[in-house]
């Protein structure tokens, strides 16, 4: 290298994801004024027009430190040098190596020119998934011990941050990404919307939207970036976006409803009975929409009721109102769980506002006098349980767990829980300190023999459940508790004034048909 004139200059230049349009004018200016260019072949190719005829050094990709040293030595000799990285040179790239190699007594000038990093170039191809807080994580363990990467993934998941995975998978490093996806799903739902982007803003680039749970079946490479949303990330047309937060965060916006048939019977379900009702009604001709509160409920409804439209996910009152109104719903059939009082109250109110007939279907209580201790609510059950048992089995669902394990005296007891196999519920149980060998995650209901074997092996001395009716497996719990000789505490159903209520499938179908014939109005008129 020849000796340059005056003070040397080191430009740390970012050249963006690929195409020339994404290189900042200042980057072009610094490249033009540099005599020496140091960078990886591929990136140099993109900036060819501005570096032609200059002294060019491109050691292989793996020799990064060598590249940084080369650039610094040239600057020390008084030359004007550009050290080039793709994306942003300060993000998983060369800038920090240059600072490490620099000495305190170096006198050459330094400029850092920012650029469009993979996080925002890839996000832009997907929509706006990074509109709220997000983290980036490089899965390359060349620069960082693998345990740290896992640990960071765990924190990202726990904070439900949207995140961007760089250096996703290489030929030598194939398993790490699947492990990280698994860790993220300890807290994030498998339904979380994500994007996989390969070669953003380069020829042959590709961007696809997926659900987090699907990513483990894909393969990636080092030209790929994965963008993972948070639990509010939504889809609009072919895009995904994460809301800024200018709305009620306690009630996430639901998925946009599917194409809704006009004039349908709406069955609010999530129970086996509800699905059976929907199936029977659809078989008689009218269009039927099944609305299930969870993704899992939706899956079951889709599998068990042919010919109906299923809308699943946590839907707030307002989106629900709009969907019912726009699709001219003709009947609201509320077959939600007997303990889901809040949703029932909401549906009664919507029926009143929109003048749609409302019918409650509720399976009969299976409580037999003398066979169980009836409790008013979860707090009442918790108070009694800690007096009656030491190894207490909760078949009450995940929502009330906290009431039990935080109740006075709870610390003296061991808690065993049964949950539906949903990652969010499992995480909640673990976060509340339930030991993993005390958690059973399996979709019920279960035969009495199963309950008996389980409780016997766990040496359960008290069982708490809800008055969920026979379809919820209540009778099997009662029988098993009686055989084992342990007290059974049952939380009674919340009291709701239903305008009109039926208890059997046949009766429900007759009532529904009668209400359809009568048209709008009866729900309101029959309110006491
Ligand atoms: N300094 C670069 C990152 C270098 S690490 C930047 O700021 O973007 C290399 C990783 O970046 C790749 O493995 C890939 O995950 C991501 N990446 C860089 N450019 C990309 C592009 N055009 N499309 C998709 N991913 C890209």
C-alpha cells in the first residue's frame, strides 16, 4: 500500500440489504472519496459502480478480524479507507471489530455510515411487524456461547417481545434454530404470526407469512431472516402488523372474521355439545357460524362440524357486534361453558342491542346431593380445600389457579393440576410454581378409572372441580373421588339470568327453529 496524504480516514460504511436504491447517499459519497475498499465479495458486487478502479481487498467471509486490521493499517498510513458491511455495519457486522482493533493513540478520522439492517428491510416486506418493542437475536454461536443464545431467547419469549432472528441456519449449524423456536413457544403461542424472508431486496428475494408453530417444519439458510410477532400481531390482506398500542391492550383485536354467511345461526361453542348442536342445525339447512374462544376450540369445531363456518380466537365485544350486525345473524345460540358467565352476559347484551333472538343451551348440572361439597366460587373452594387436604388436585382450569395457590394456607399444601394442553396455560401453571410432575396437560374428559389411578398414584387427598355437567366429565370425577374416599369440592355455576334456556339438544333445535320462524324480538321481550 502506498502512503496517503494528510490524516487518514476510516469510513465504516453500511450498504443495506442489496439493491442500490437502499444504499444511503452518504454511503455512496464516502465510497467515492475512498482510495481503499475492504469488504466481502458479495457486497462489493452491489457497489461496483462507485468503487471501480480503486484498491480493493476482499478476504474471505470468515476472516473478519483480518479485514478490520487491513482497513485500520491503511488508515494509519494516512489513506482514505472504506470498510464495507451489508445491512448496517454496526449490527452483527464489522464496525465493532474495527473499534476493537483501533488504538487509543490512533489519529485517523472515523465516520460510521448507517444502513438498512435485515430487521427493517425484512420487516418492510412483511408489513409492519416491528411497530412495538422488539429484540434481535443472532443464532450464530461463533461470537457467543450457545447457552447465552438460549437464555436470551427465553427472556424474549417471556417478555413477549416481537423478535428478529439473524444468522438463522448454516450448513454446519442446523439444530439451533429449532431449539430456539421451541424455547420461544414456552411463552409465545404457536399461532403467533411470523415471517420468513430470504434475500430481501436482492434478486430472487422471497417473503412468506407463517404461524410460529409451523416454522419447525421448514429449513433455512444464512440468507434468511425470521421475524416473529408478539401476541397482538395481526394479519391484514397479505401483510402482518403489530399494533402500536393505541387501543385496549387487555383485549387483543381478533383475527379478521372469515367470510361470514348472511342470515346465519351463530353458535357460540367451544364445547362438545355446542359442536353437536351446530352440526345438527347445519344438517337441517340454514347457514351456521360457530364461534369458539380459543384456536383449539376452533380446530375441534372445524374437525367435527362439516358445512359450518368457524371463527375462532379471542374476540372482543365490538368486533363481535360488528360481525353479527354485518352478517345479519338471525339467532344467537349460546352453548358456551356453564362457567363462562362473562361471555354469556356479553351475548345477551349484544342480542338486545342488535335485536337478534338469543337462546341459551346449558347442559344440566350433574351434582348429586350428598356426593360433593358445593362451593360458591373459586375463593370459597380454595379456603375449604386447604382445610380439607394436603395434596390437592385442581380440575378447575387454568384461570382460577392463582386463587388457589395464593390463598391463605396454600403454601402448606401440594397442588396438582390438570389443564388443556395449551402452551399459554402450561406456562401460567409453571410461572405459578406448580412443579412439572404435578401438571397433567391432556384434553379430557377422562374415564373414572383413569381419574382413580391418577389420584391414587399421586396420593391425592382432596379434589376440586367445577359443576361442568356430564359432558364435562363430572360424573367420572365424582365416582373416582367416592371410590378413593376423598372429599370432592365443586364450584357451583355462576348465576346468570338467561332470557330463554334449554337443556337438551333436541329441545334446543326445536326452540331454535321456532325462534327463527318468529323472527327478531323474542330475546328482548322475554327479558324479565
Ligand atoms: N449487518 C447485517 C447483518 C449481518 S449478519 C445487517 O445489518 O443486516 C447476516 C445475517 O443477516 C444473515 O444470516 C441473515 O439472517 C441477515 N440478512 C442480511 N441481509 C439479508 C437480506 N437481504 N435478506 C434476508 N436476510 C438478510
